[in-house]
C-alpha cells in the first residue's frame, strides 16, 4: 500500500556511504598496514584473500540488486499527494511461482559461487600440499601467557635438545613451513596476517598450520584469541631469510651464548643510563604504555639484519660481567635459559641470543638499551599481569617485593643482555 510518510533517508544514506568510499579510494586510503590481510605475501594468505574477495563480490552484487529494487520501489510508488495516499495499491505479485523460484535459485547460485572456492581452499590451507611436503621445514610454536616459544626440532644441539628461540620466528623464504601449534596454559591463537590465517592453540590438542613467504621480509604476528590481561600485546615477529642467510642464522643460533672478552673494552665504555629516553610517563599506572615503543624503524628487516652483528667498540666488558653475575644472583636463571652461561628456566623466553632480536616483551618494545632498561625496571607497566613481575619480582598473593633492582644493577643487566648476539 502507498504511504505518504515514506522517507528518502535510506537513499540519502546510501549515496553518502558510496561517496565516502569513493573519496577514500581517490585519496589512496587502503588497508596496507603491517598486519593487513589485503597486502599478502604468501600463498596461504593469498588463497584466503581470494575467498574473501569472492564473498565480497557476490554480496556486493546482492546489495546492488536489492538496493536498486528498493530505491526503484521507493521512488516509483512514493505517495506525492493526498490523492495518491488514498489510491488503491498497485497489483501485488506475492505468491507468483516464477518469481519465488527465481529468487530461491538465485540465492542457491550465490551460495554455490562462494562454496566452491571456499571448499577448495579449506583443503589447500589445511596442510602443506603433498607435492611440496618433501622440502617443507618444521617448527613448533608454543603459546604462553603472554609470549611465544619457537622450537626447531630438526636443529638438535648436542646434549641440550632442539634449538629454541622466543618471540621472533625465523624461517627460510620461498620454502613451505609447517608449524605445530601448542599451548602450556589457556587457548591462544597463532596469526601472521600477511602469511596465513589464524589457527588456535588448544590445551591438550595438537594443531598445526602451514605458510610460505614469497620473498625475504619482516612480518608482524599476534595472538588472536583472548587469553588474559595482556592478550592484546601478545605479539611476535616472523623474519623470512634467503636460504644462505637462514643457514648462517641457524649456525649462529646453535652456538652457546657469546662471551665478551675483557680485551674488547673500549675507551669510551658503555653509555650511561642518563641518555636513555624513558617511555614511562609520570603518574601513569600499569598498562598506560600499551601502545608500545614509538621509535620502530621504518625498515625493520634491515634493522634486524644489522642487529645480528656484535659491536665490541661500544661494549663495557666489566659492566657486562657484572650483569652476568646479577643475572644469577637475582634468580633470573630460575625462569630463563642462556645456553653456555647460566639458567635452565623455561617459564620465560630463552635469552641465549636475545641481543640479536629487534623486539622485547613479546614484540611490544623495540630492543634498544633504553627500552630494555624500562622493561627490566618495571615490566608490569608495559605488560600487566606478566609472570616476570607477578611471581618473579613480587609475591602474587601477598604483594611482597621479592626482587629489588637499583638503576646501576639494571644498567649492568642491560649491558649483559644486549651483548648476547
């Protein structure tokens, strides 16, 4: 039935929405950030993007058809006068067999168009394709609250076990990588948007995914399943290297922790903490710095490669030795391992080559002396609820302080950890 009160608001809203989309495209606005699923760099992510775009095209077609019919009906049958409002309604087509069958058939066809690539890609993304399995590389990723442990079962270290790293996953570029997904506590979810979709890490259940980086690069990853206080900042990095560089990286990682010789002391010594620019703001509470480190390099891949080389000219061996002593005395060895030095802990990340990583605190802060100083001095400020603070620095039940570090001691620990390349 015709109605004089029919409004033009839906049509105006549609026009405004389309205008905003058009302006965004004209100004170059696009989803190309470090965790964009539109700027894909591997076959798994590309297959998933293709399925998404097919769904977008089909639903956009439905939107245009339905929107056009609605706009046509609104404009054509709008009551413009009082006489129109009192007129008899136009002929109705409700119950028309051909119309209803046509609509049902069109709906089924749209679902089939979406279902065919969806089913094909479910099988493709589930595991490494059979023709590529011979050359696939295997890694085990384990989720903790709130960081990731990466284990290389094919790289056995004599008397120690497989190679283990934390929060930075290094893989060979152009080669399929099968990642076994595990967790030691709650449900986590492993997600590297540019390389592959998210897959859950479930307690007492083996899971896996596979990915491949088309070319060398530096990729951002994150836990995508709520897992506690600091879930939003449970991050990691994936670094894809050419085959020769990957082999060299493995060879270095398999070596015990670096030892700084006293003969390497420089005349200038280590830089004092006074030049460190703290991220912490006065009066701020725990978690007010969740945005993380503001000075991430514009080219993190190049920055990562530079960090693999030690810089003895800017090291203070005496301070490093003091830091190593404090690492034992302050019971850091209870939670962390530094192969060849001290520590057999597995609660926290393996720190054998922590100085070569670009990030600390599970990808929240850039790995610089200033940021490491801030992290060691007050980890709860950047990652609320972390076990380094609750149970390490303080008793979680009584709140009593268990470990106290003054500024000089933190500087020594920073010098020691930064030397571990």
